[in-house]
C-alpha cells in the first residue's frame, strides 16, 4: 500500500473534514468584512469557533486524533486569528501592535515546532492554554465589532487582555517544548539514540500547503476589493510559507528507519 493510500483515511476523517471547513471560512470572513457585511463576518467567526470545538470533541471522543489533525487545527486557529486582527486593524490602528505580537509569537512557536520535529519526529497536540488563548481572542474580537461605541479605556482593556493571554500561551508552550526536548531520545537526558535530523511526517508539509492556499485566496480577495496594501502583506506571508514548504520537502523522507513513540505529556 502506498503512503498516499495509507494517509487517505486520515485526511478524510470527520475532524479533519471539519477543519477544512474552518479553513474555507477564513476567506469567506475576509470577503464579508471587505463588503462591510459585519453580521455575516461574525457568523463566519461563530461557525468557525463552534466547528473548532466540534472537531476537537469528535477527535477525542471517538479516538480519531491524527498527526494531520494536530498540524492543521492550529493552522486554522492562527489564520483565523490573523484574519480577525488584520481586518480590525484598518479601523483600529492599535491592532497593528497586537498583530505584530501575534506574528512574533507564531514565528517562535514555528521554530519550536521545527526543532521538535527534527529531534523527535512527533507533532504535539494543542494544550489547554492554547485553546484558552483562542477563545479569548474570538470573544474579544467579537466584542470590538459588536460594540463600536466602546470607550477608549474599554478598547485598551480588551487589547491588553488579548496581549496577556497570547503571552501566557507563548510562555507555557515554550516551557512545555523545553521539557519535551529535554526528555527526548538523544537529548542527553533520555536514551542515547541517534538524533532525528529529517522530518518524516507528511502532516506539517500538508498543513503548510493548506496555509499557502488560504493566504493566496485572501491575497486575491484583497486585490479584488482594491486593498492593495493588504494584498501585498498577505502575498509576502504566502511567500514565506512557500519557502517553508520547500524546506520541509527537502528535509522530509517517506519511510522512517525507526519510529520512536513519545508520550504527549511528561510528568513534572
């Protein structure tokens, strides 16, 4: 059986199909926002949030957790968050600071993820603090849209809360990644095994290609609605993702020499 045939059931699992819908909702949200159909845009966000809860519940309840799901679920989360920040930033300049922080945070998280893949060839599941961060950001962005008359103090409090939960998520994820890498084989604390230097899983590769497609769609939408600055920024992000895709393709092998199963959690 080919690798593609083996991965097909994983790609078509119900939680992953729901996540694909979440990815499609991102350009739909952007289009609604550009057309100033705010209620439709909020409907897209609400549907995205509900489907995020649904895919995680189904995956855990029916033992349908997959590497692809663990890779594309955070991609859908981060792209949705970036789309919300980006759209609001045109009307609320302070959002650019928060958007910049989000970009820095996700670059750090991406670096941790790449190191983890190269050292352990595993894709960790999302943690509770990541989900809390996502929920707070969804609620905060909805409040900013639904309450246009909110005072400056109220907006500053919401933005500060968003920044705080993002910082909390970054710190706790970094702490968890450090513990994971310390306990990994070949780290000096675990068994003396040869360190992994290639990415064997196809899931991160697929997730990045999906991210590239969504970014390209949003860039086209921005160009169609004559948002030239937005189109250029999104196209730049798409170019970065394309480079990452090419890097992963170069460093990925299809048949692992040895598989090492690592637990998702390590004791304190």
